[in-house]
C-alpha cells in the first residue's frame, strides 16, 4: 500500500510538473499569464485525434504536426492579441481567458464529447514493482517529464535563444541593449509554452479520455502548482508539483478520493497566507507583494 | 496639410457642472436626461412587455448586476474571472436557509447578501495582499473547486441541488425586486466611486504605493470594495435561487463568470453604467441567438477578446464623449 502510494504519488507529481511547465515558462520569460493554456492542451489532444482517426496520418507525424500547430497557435496569439495589450496585465489575462474559453467551447459545440475521444498509449501492458502494478504509460510520463525538465535546463543555459529567454526574464531593458528583440522572444516563449502544453497533452491524455473539462482542470493544476512554487521559477515548479502530487495521492488513498481536489486549493491558500509570492520566487517578491 | 481632431467640452457641460446648473431648465434637463433613461426604461416600460421578454429582462438584470459587481472590483484593480463564485455562494446560502429552516425570501435574500459578501471576502482575503494576476487566478479556481466539492461530498443536495424552494409571489414582483436592486447598485456605486472614498479606491488601482504612503491601509480598503462587489453578486445569487426555486451546481457555472466580464468590457469599464449597458446589449442578443446553443459562450469569449484588444474604451465611454463634447478637425501647423 505504502509503496504503491509512493510510486503513484511520484507519477502524479511528474504529471503536475509536466502540466505546469509550459505555463510557467511563458510567464517566467515574457510575464504573460497564458490563460488559454488549457485550451492549447485540449486543442492539441483533439488535433492528434483528428489527424489519427479522421485523416489517417501515422501516429508519429500527427504528434509532430500537433506540437508544431500548438506552437504556431501560441505564436499567433502573442502577435495578434497579446502584443497589442502588452504590459497591461489585466487586459492580457482577460484577452487570453476569453480566447481560451472560445476555443474550448468551440470543441464542445462541434460535439467533441464522449468516450471515443482517446489517444493511443505508447506501449501497452504493465510491470510490477514489488507488489505494485504500474502501466508503461505512467512510467513513460515520468521519464518524459524528467527528460523535458533536463532539456529545458540545457536549452535555457546553453543555446542562444535559451540565453535570450533568460536575459529577457531577468532584465528586459538591458537585454534590449544587447540587441535581443523582446517581442520576438516573447512570442517564442509563448510558442514554446504552447508546444510544451501539446507534449503534455500527448503524453498524459492516453490515461483517460479527451474532454473539454480537462482543459479547465489542466489550467487549474498549472495555476495551483505555479502559485505554490512561485510564478516563473522552475525549481519552484518541481518542488511544488512533488508536494502537491504526493499530498493528492496520499489524500486519495488514505482519506477519500473526493478530497483530492481540495488539496491544491488548501495548498494555494496556505502559501498565499504564509509566503505570498510562492516558495521559490525570490527576485519577483517585491514586485508582487504590496 | 495635416489635420487632427480636436475635442472640446460643450458649453452646457461647463455650465451645468456646478450649482449654477439650477439657473435654467436646459441645464437641469441636460443633467437629468442620462440619469432618467435607465430609471424610466426599467420601471416604466417593463410592465408593458410580454411575459417572455419580462423573463429575458430579469436575466438581463441579473447579468447586469454581476457586471456592476465586477466593475466595482476593477475600480480597485481586482480582476475577477469568477463572478460565479459570488453568485453560487449567494444562491446556496439563500437556498439552504429556505430549504432546511423554511425562512421566507424576505429574510433569506438580505442574509445571503450580507453573509455571502462576508464569506467571499474572507475566502479571497489572502489574495488581496498581492498585486497583478493572483486575484484573477484564485477567482478562476475557486468556483470550479466548489463545484467539485459539492459534487464529491454530496453536501447541500449534491448534484441534485436543493429543489422546491419558495418562489416570488409573481413575475412582476421578481422583476421589480431585481430592477430595484440594479438601480440601487448602479446609482449607489456611482456615488461611492465619485466620493472621496472612491478617490482612494481608484488611487489603489492607479498607484497602490502612493496611497500607502499617504498613510492609508490599502488592504482594508480593498477588503471593503471586495465586500461591496461580492454582496451585490451574492444578492443576484439569492434572487436567482428564489426565482428558479432551485439552488444547485449551475450557480457556479461558467456563464455567470464570462457573461458579466464580456458585458463590462463591451460596455466600458469603470463607469457602472457601461457594464449595465453591455449586459442590456449582450443578453437580449444571446436570447435572439438562442438556437446557437453552446456557441454563445464562444461569441462571448470572442467579444471579450475583440473589445479588450481593439476597443478597450467600450461603448459607454464613446456615448459619454459624444454627449459631453463636440469634435472638429483643425489644421496642424
């Protein structure tokens, strides 16, 4: 029982981290809270489904197309919508929220509801660790989440674009004097975040069905992890997702599954009272707190 | 030759700004006309409508009140993405009081208004210490969480909700109750925001540190504004409960969050009359477009994006400008 809880808690944590990573990346770099994040997630899930089942594209290609399309969507949203209200945080929030809602409800209107909307798992079957059975998909999620984290770390520390990302995040004006185009980097960060949402969708969605409500859940989970960890801090995301992930799994196994969704709410409330700008957000603390 | 547009206040606006407005009927009428329009339309014309359109008007007024409540929060710089939180909590409080203890609507609605306002304020109190998008995030999360909580724990009737509550005596009574609430909120909030107190509230939005350095406790002011906005939202919830004779999970539905937001942005934020105007445009419009079903929310989302990005001013500010100022082209030297 305990071993099982620990393993599933770990998998749950990696799911949370995967979901929050894209949102956090965009916010950390360009300061844009992308409330259309859940919509991007659902959009990529349905896109893969349509490519696979309606158009008969092979799995690998449909995944690649979906990730590219999600990135393009993010890029477009940035250039068409966000750039015009850049700096007005509240307008950004409202515009992306409205857009995300429109995308998600459009899927509902076209009747993308039901159990037939599922994505294929990578490998069928399961293995047992001790006396705990775990399917390959969950293992794949954990591995891919860890690999992506490593990839993002390497990308932001050792490539030109990655360094430009960090430069804009640290000090936009100084970065501008080095010839970094902050608009282009902002759009790229949005594209990157959306692509991460697509990857998360492709990896996580095989565990269940693709549903419009899932988009709201993803957004809520991403917000909860980001608030607890501190917006814009990658280390914070990892720690927060481990904390919330284990707390959720323990609650589900030892108390009642019903209380699982309360965990993130309580975590948000406690963090906002005790350390409002999140556990690991040092540099932004002064800006956010009044 | 280059030209630019010049805007100048009308003479009558300057004349009617002060006590001198009393010097002539024209000035008094100039001041009275915009204020009389909503009152006359709401109280005078509504009994003439057919029962169906009276119903539409009731739901319009509900959304208008939620939009006004949203606007009150935006005056202090708080963006709420979850007006349904206020609606749902007001609706459940009134519903529970009526269902379990059989209180009459005469008592449940005031209790739910004040109690719901207090409860929402306490729930959101931790977020008030932060600026930026935190308030928006938490207001988005809370109604969805409440939805899950009710669904999972089956408290307060669970997915079935509380049914068979006391209705209003008649449709016209309900209509007048909500319209009276709407007019009180509209004129009351406009008065508050133009007073010295409102100056502080708007100051918090513009520059919170400057207000702090004036020795004012901005958290206390923010909490007060939140209470005002949340009470109005809770009032609509309590009203809606008795109207539908039902309190349940639809109270936390997304409609109650996105419609007021879209209405306020379309109408023009920060004026209270703008959000009301927006609601009176969007809700009847959506009633006409009823056949579209779920597509309505898509339209609201798109309306929201288009107005936020392209026409952030809103309709009301435009009308106000036309009323108070005239425009002419002048040559630029």
